[in-house]
């Protein structure tokens, strides 16, 4: 699995992941379950690979 997420993209995903997970604790109603997407954001930031980037031809990783 080739890494296709660059450093800036990883930091942004990490911050958004934490913010989305916070929805689970601070928001009531059905919208709080959107916070589970934070798990996906944190996972892709940790491994450096986004499966949606592959078919779209996106690669923000500048390392060779």
C-alpha cells in the first residue's frame, strides 16, 4: 500500500478527526453519529493512505 497522504493533509485529517469525535460527546440528536467519521479520519491520518484518493488520482505525498 503506497502512501498517498502528505504531511499537511495528515495534520488536517487528525484535527478534523478529533473535532468529529467530539460531536459524539457534545451534541445531542442524530447528528452526533456523524462524529463516527472521525475514526476514519484518524485512521487514514495514522496510516498515510486514503482509499478514495486512488480512483480519483490524488496524491498529496511529495516524498519519493
